[in-house]
C-alpha cells in the first residue's frame, strides 16, 4: 500500500509541475506574436526609418545591396531590399516585406550579410534613394516588386551621387620605370 501512495504523490507532483510550466510566460514565443508583420500598403505612410548600403556602394561599377525602411513607432517595419548592379543592368532584384520589429530587420540584414558575404553600413535615406533612382533612370533592369519600391521612395528626398552609373573607367598603366626601360632595350 505504501508503493501505491508514493506513485499517487509522484503523479500529483508531475501534474502540478506541468500546470506551472504551461502557465509560465514564454518571452521568446510571446514577442513573436505580440505584433504581426505589417502589410506593405499599411507601412507606406510611416516615416522613413533606418537605411543601409553595402560597404562598397561608392566604388564605380560595384554590385550594391540597399535597404530602405519605413518604421512605425511600435517597431513594426516595412523594408525594401534591393540589389543594384552599377556596371550594367541597374536594378536586378527587389523584395519589399513587412517585419514585426526592428530586431527582425536587423536579423534579416545579418542573414543577408552572412549569405552574400557583404558588410552593411548605415546610410542616409536620401543616399539610398539616390542610388535606387539612379539605377532606375540609367539601367535597364525592372524586376518584379519595383512598383512597391517606387511607392516607398515617393516622398524621400533624393541625394545626388558622386559616383556615376556605369562600368569603371579603365586605369592607365603606371609609367615605366628604369628597370622596365633597361629590359626593353636589352630584349627588344
């Protein structure tokens, strides 16, 4: 009879622990469900948020990753991720998404940074807008999602860029030195 009482007490204690665990707050689960991801149309009226460019954006002919956001006061964000090939076709891809928080935006930028092997740097929204407008004006690329990107750029002031669109200028060979002239005389 003592064994039966021990089993009952053990089962009762397990049930109590299970109930306590189910009632406990789960912050990681709760934060994901706190704010749903916004729709793109909903976020178009929000103020311009953080913007990022890949570190080599000012190099002539570079392929650049650009991120332009619009953020609500509660952290919800609509972000446009664009790839610009400044040497050729211009805008090669656009993806506009709603994100439930600023942490989700940072996470997405970190994922892109790892998969594409690039580094992002904060940039003024006007510079990002200028780069995207330059790619649309001079390039031939108009990928799917460009209409949403244009809607996001609608009231963003555009900065002028110092680096022109197109392939980099060929560099001249450095002047020939003493050894080069001597070798040329000896061999030719």
